[in-house]
């Protein structure tokens, strides 16, 4: 998909759409009361999940909680779909099928929030390496929201008709969980959805705020490793070496010119070198340095251009430094591309209309495309394609954001060791928004 049409789609006006049950104040009251009644239990589940995070493709305990909770509500539950994925189906008469996806995995980060329910977990990752684990991206709030939404739908079966499919997905953070569940028959072994929904909690917006984006929502993401090789030697004799540390430094700086000097101004793109590993001792020039990169944009052609430029820069910078032909840098694409997430415009406009009926106008806002990666995109790339839409729920205490703005400081956000969502009103808002969306799509005609 090209960047220009996608960004133009963001400017399209919201079309008037039938709101169905969304405008029913009695239904809104029933949902609000159900959420209030369930919140103490949901808060306890959230804290339990936060204390016990699990890394990508290692979410056995979390998946067990999702399966147990949804099975108790009358859902037909299948476990171990795509390793630790959970699929729960609630059939309730004739009508469309709506799939709600939540991601379950945590990040390899040591938590520094100081919360009474902070994680102190250290566990093996999928490769067996011991890592700290923390829900630094809010997936614990996502799982809690899925359970809360399931409780609302089960309690209000007389208000909707159709099929609700709720899934707990593994390994969003590594970009493989959605693909694993689809390959394991998500759309063939279970009712194929007419719509797929998800949400993400955001650390840079206030708790209780709902936002949405039509069209391009999340970026293409490529993960790149660069092995910079040289000729090692004594730190006192640099002239007898080809120093890969200096070469790697030159490459890092040169990579910054790709976006600023090779792409058309205004093209959304990011190249970040997130890790540099090399050397063992201060007086030894090593034989190699390893760089780890992430590339993000909204266009496959732009992504391919950036990758080609990285290869060119690495090759020619090394040649200029006198590196032998057999020791030129090795550039490796380490994972499958996490593709662009494209929110179906018609579905997203409909959801925006629903949110405006259920929440105060000042709490529902159009958002902006983000350069985060999200494998939620995979659910909308099958053939035939299924309309998908992922929206945002703010997760940070408004006072914290206001103080950061006043002082000019940054507040902790997603993937920070210091960030966790403010549970209330974040979870209540998320359950209400997702319940409203599903109830509208499955409204009795």
C-alpha cells in the first residue's frame, strides 16, 4: 500500500452510520452497572497478571486464566492454538461474528515502578535465556479487559444476536503470535469473523480517553542485525588493525541520513539502532561489533528502499575503511516483517460514532498514526480480507501528564520500566468501549 492514499484516508469525514443499540440509554446503564459490579474482581485479576508476567510464547499461566474465566461464563474454549493461544466462542443466535483479540505477553524489562503489585519475575524466554519480565506495554490491562467484556456479553445475551469470538493471543511483542494462531486454523477451525476488534492502552494519553485512527494506524516493522567485522589487535597498535568499533560508529551515524536525505521530506519513517555489542576489554580492539536495528514506515517500497540503503552504506563504509573483501559487514533481516496495520475506514467510523454515544464528547478524539508495530495487522490480511480496527484507551494519570508538560519532562510510557496503566478508570473505560463496540455490531435487528 502506498503512503499517500493511506494518509488521505485519515482525512475522510466520518459517515453517518446506524448506531443500533449504542444510543439505548437503558443498555448503557446496564453495561455501566455491570462493569461497576465486576470491577473489584477485575482489578484483582489485573494485579495478579501484573505480578506474574510471562514472556512471548511462554504465556501458559496467563492463557490458563483466560481459559478458566471464559469457560465459566459459558464460552466454548479451545486452548493451545498457536502454542498458548486461547479461542473462546459464544454463539447466541443468528447474526454476524465479531472477534475480539487481546495480546497476553510481557516484555524482558526489570520493573522499576515501585508499585505494591510490581513484578519481580525472572524467567526463561523462548530461547531459554533467563530474563526479567514486566507488563511494560499494558497487555495485562488488555487481558483484564477481555475478561470484563466477556462478562458483559454473557450477562446481556438478550441484548445481542450472533457469535462472539474472544481470543488471547501469544507473542505480540515478537510479532509472531497472530501469524501462529492463523496458521493453526483460527479462521478455519472456528467461526470466521465478519469484524475483528482490538484496543491498546497508551501511556502518552490520559486514563479514560478513547481515540481512533482510520486507515494506516501502525507501521511496517523490520528487525535488522548488522555484523560489523574488522581485524582485531592491541589497543596500543590501532594502525595494525581495522577497528570495527570505529567502523560501527560511522555506520550508525551514516544510517541517520537515509530518512533525512534519501526519502522525500514528510515521508513517515524511522531507523533506530537500539543495541550495540562489541569488545571485551579496554585495550583490545575486537574483531567484530553487532548492531541491532528497527525500521518503521507505512509503505513497503519505503521499507525496501531503507533496507537497500543500509546494505549500501555498510558495504561502502567498510570498503572505505580498508576492510578486506571477505570481512565486509553482514546485514540480516532477523524476523518476518510485521506489516502495516490498516484500520478499515467504514468500521472505524462506525466505532467512532458508537464511542461518541457512550462517552462524553471531550473523551473521544481522532488519533494519529503511530510508528509502533502491531501484529494485529495479520487478522486483516487473509483472503478474503476481514475488516479490522484497533483503537486506543489512555492509561496514564492525567496529573502525571500535566506535571510533565508543566516541567518539560517526559512521563513514563509504554515499554518503560517505570510505566504501568492507572487501573481505574483505564480498565473500566476499556471494558465499556469494547462492550459498546461488540454490542453495536451484534445488535438485534
